[in-house]
């Protein structure tokens, strides 16, 4: 397709001939309201909100179904087009409940935004005349539907028909009785179902897990990478520190990266934020009892020096590359064998043809690149130093030092708490060899040290 120049709001833009006008408007941040269009789902043309004026056309046209042509002159603003949008919005809102104060979408609702931008009219309909639908329907897969908040944009139904091809949702009924529903006797049931909560532009679909946990304007969204498998989907971590409380993660949301995950993530990855907070190892434990850091570091040195014999270091393949490199140098210095057994990381039942990888370790590729062995040591060893690797049960070690992010039942002489990925920063290489940087997002009131911080403290203790 050839590149051509077109004029929008008296400015000239270069675009591909035959491409969608709405994509150009979105790309250049030219404000146009829309409900039903989504870059992943394409045009549906049902909401009529994306109207623009095109010179030579008698009536306003929808930008989501208009192809860019030579000599096109487009207007996205002005009294006329604002009036058209206001009328369409009024139609969308005729039967919408006055729910905003109790709706969990408030703050990230397109209806609210567009009403403030283009609406602001006096309602012509009495509250008692509105058509009501069912509220609080448990669709399955942790998604709650409020039928009367729906603007019938069909993003959710198109997601299940075009993307997951599971076809659980449809729009039933006619006119003002039309509503979204599951097929009779069926539940929403696919491993990517919660993406429809992000797709829904209004408060009709909410996440059972997140709803009413936080008002969204209190949340900070920080970019990160999911550690649920080797795909390395890009996410936002939404977090907040309430007064007198610790910094808390409330949800993961997908972050667009066309090279990795497109617009979506899987539900298991989305809910994996809980592992970063539940059952955390926060205390230093020496021989089953809590201890202070000075005592723990002394015990570390004693365990290192007690007797001779083979030292084995295990490293979790979810650690950042920088952490693995530092552990590798440390292992060489100690004359220890470094390994990252992958047995428990392979999960064929989890994998699919889309995003989910059977390799559950998010940085397995770095283990390969760094040449770290992946065999589980089967001989008797004198000292095992474990950096959060889950595979210790079958290892026969006389003494064990264990760095842990979360509590585990495996015994150890010395247990040291470790920061989870959101409390540290570093690089991950995904299964396709794409390197991605993952910044530190969370700072706890009483932070657990990162691998690198522990390495520095322990080496100072040994030298
Ligand atoms: S439930 Fe949400 S995504 Fe589905 S059709 Fe209604 S408004 Fe659109
Ligand atoms: S596919 Fe893997 S990386 Fe992506 S969200 Fe799911 S668990 Fe996380
Ligand atoms: S976004 Fe164009 S009609 Fe809905």
C-alpha cells in the first residue's frame, strides 16, 4: 500500500492508503470517542460514536469503517460533530442506570469520560421509565456481568468468537431488551476470559477478584513482566500504599507488546500477583527460630566453613539474569557446583498454542545462555545454598542455607527472606529470545533483600 497525505483538523498527516482512519486518529492521539472499535478486534461499526466529518460526504461517517483515500479532508471537532456525538451518547445512556457512585468502573469508564467531553445534557428520560436488566450475574471465570450497564459494543462477544473461539457469549433479544448473555446452560470458561473485563469500556463486566478492592484513581500503574511462564507477557502492576499500610498490589493488567503478547494475558498470569504477597518469608530463621541479621550472617559463615565436602548452589530460573550472573561468579569463588534443575518448571497441561508456555520458569532461556547446568545433584553434598529453587526435597545435604521469597515446608538450617520480582529489577529473556527489562515497582515498609543485596552482604561476611 502506498503512503499518502491527508488533512485532519487542518493538519497534514501521512498514512497508508486503504488503512483505517480510526487507527490514524488513535496513533496521533487525535481525540475521537469510541466504544466498539478495538485494535485487536477490528471494526464492528455498532456504537456510532466515532463519527467524523469528511469533506464531500453529506453525513458524518464512522472513522472505524472509513478507509483512508487520497485528498481526504477530515474534521474531528466542531459544533456540528460534537452535537452528533452528544445525540448518540444520549441514545446509549437512555436505559443506563445511575450507578456511577457505586460502580467499580468509575474512574476508567468511557461512558463517564464521553459524557464529560460531549454529553452534559439534561436527561429527557425519567429514572422510573428506564428499561431494567439483570445485575450481578456470575458469568464464570471470575467475571461479573451487569447487563443494564452494557452499551452493546460486542467487544466481549467478539473476543470469545474471534480470539479465543470459545463462543460462550452472545447478544440476545431485540431493541432495548437486547443484552449480553452466556449461551443457555453454559458458563464463561476459557483461560483468557478475564481479558473481557479490560475490553469492556463500561462497568458491565468487572473482575470478581478486583471489584471493590480499590478506587482506580488511588492506584499507580507501573510497567512490568509477568513471571508466570517463559512467554514474558508485558503487564501493568496496579498498586497503592494506603495510610499506615504496606505497599499492596491489587491487580495485573495486560500491557500491549506486539512482539510478545499483543494486547492480552492469560488469567493465571493475571492472578499470579497473589503469590507476590501471600505466605511471604519475612523473617530470618536460624535452626527454626527467628534471628537478627548479624546472627544470620554469622551463622551463614559458620555453615560455609563447617567441614569440607561438596557445595551445591541451586538457582531458581525465575531470577533475573543479573542475579544469575552474580550467583555464577559467587559459585566459582566458592568452588561450588551451580545448577538450576528444570524438572518442576515443565508443565504441559498449562501450555497452549497462543501465549501459555509449558516452560513455567520465566528466565529459563538465561539459564541456557549462561551455561548453567540443569541436572539435579544426586550425590551426598555437604552444603546446599538454595536461591529460591523449589526442588530441594530429593537433595541429600548435610547443611542447608535457603533464600526464600515465600514460605516452604522444606527444612533448612538457615532461612533468609528474599525480595520477589516486583521488589527487585533486572532482565528476563523470554522463550523466543526477547530480552525484557523489568523495573522495581514495590518498596515494602520492611523490604526483604534482593539476591544482589544478599550476595554483597554474604561476601563481605566471608571475606
Ligand atoms: S458487556 Fe461490555 S464489552 Fe460486552 S457488549 Fe456490553 S459494554 Fe461491550
Ligand atoms: S502466558 Fe505466561 S507470561 Fe503470559 S500472562 Fe500467562 S503466565 Fe504470564
Ligand atoms: S467505534 Fe466506530 S462505530 Fe463504534
